[in-house]
C-alpha cells in the first residue's frame, strides 16, 4: 500500500512522528514491508511547529498514493485554527485533499487535522471525530458534517479520523489494522499501545462550556448543586433563559443534552472522589446526587468502561 504523509508548515511534531513510527514498526513486524510511506510537502524542506526541518518529496507524488495521511498542524486556539484552514497557508493542502478524494483514494487525519478535511468539503454527511476541545467550533462551522466527538477513531466511506493529539497513534493503528490485524496486535505489544475506543474520559466539560456564556453559567450552577435534585427547567429560569434556549445552547456547544451534561458532571466528580479519597461508594453516590450506589456504579461502567474498584485503583 502506498501512503503519502502530507507535511504542512507548522505540523504537530508528535503527530507526524507517531504516524511514521507506527508504520515503520508495522513494516518491521510484517513478513515483508506492506506499507510504502513517503513524506510529501509543498517545499523540499518543511518546518515543524517545534522548528525541526523535514525533508519531503514533491506533493505531486501523493497523486499516485492509495492513502493520504494529513497530520494535524499545531494550532490550539479556535481562531488560529479557522484562520489556518480557511486561508492561503492551507490552500494547496485543501486542493490536494479534494483531488485525492475525487480519484477515490482514502484520506486520514487526526486531532485538528479533521478541520482541513471539513474545510475541503470532502466529509459532508460523513461521520468524523476531531480534538475534543475544538468540537464546539467544528460543529458550528461545519453543520453538514456528522461529528462524533466521543469516539477516538471513526472510519467511514474511506475517511479515517481520530481524536486529540495522541489520537494520531490510534489513527495509525486503525490503518495498520485494516491491512493486517495480526501485525497491528504485534505493533501494539512492541510499542505498548493500549486500545482507547473513546475520547469521553479525557473531555473536560468546563473547557467546552466556556464557548457559550449560557452553557458556562449552567455548568457552574450544576457543579454547585450536584448533591441535590436538579431540574433543567428550574435552572433555565434561574439563568433567565427558556428551557428550549438552554437545550439548544448545550447541544450546540457540548454536543449533548442538559440532562446528559448533568450526568457527565456527576460522573466526573464521582471519579475524582474515587481516585482522591477513601469515601465509600455509597457516600460518593449521595454527594453527586444519587440515592442508590448501584445507579452510580452502572453509570460509571457505561461512561468509563471501568468499575468503581478499577477507577479507585487507577
């Protein structure tokens, strides 16, 4: 399989290295090299975000690749990300992505790199994921893209996308697994890579909430009243907005409902108490608003995939 890895100016060093190292290890583990990986760029030498220079083949070589991988550019702020993906700095990258999809080849990206795919228009009505802290901006800018912010890796219609930062590792592993599950298992063992199906355990609701003042106020109020019953209509009235307005704001910003956000905040607090205190599960359950400890146990298993004992040990 011929893979072109597009190295853009300011590429995230870790993301680029993760992709290259995973495929290099996969070739070493296979009976014979199965993946031919070429770094391509729009200049013979491209500077990474950390200042390193990467030698690249001409971007035109990507035209014959079976897969184009686009590691993220190291833009952490929403404004900077939008300026990059919509501006002249990324124009040739967007055009290459469009041509790649037009000839039926696969495309993969991770973290904020998914913004480039969306800006290029190749993932309309396709399910993708991206870095969790930029999901409010992504959802607003690209309403025709089906964003799944919880998954670590999403693969659909020849498009592979992955979550934040180290999600480049998960993305590369998913691509290797497509070619050979056995080789992927060996790579995971040699590089000590654990499977991480979800980004959800890493999401900080307080960070996402700051994208909207109404949601931020709702999030703060809920945190201050976790132990008691919480009525979404009553909280909306306290905040001076209608319940419908609150629901829309939370959905737009968090990608979920107000009730689900309340549960997420309770799970977050319960997990913190399990890891930092010796309080019983029964006591913790009451502190986060659940009368029955078993209700908390079930929710923790559903949201984190772990039992209370495993969370406390970890």
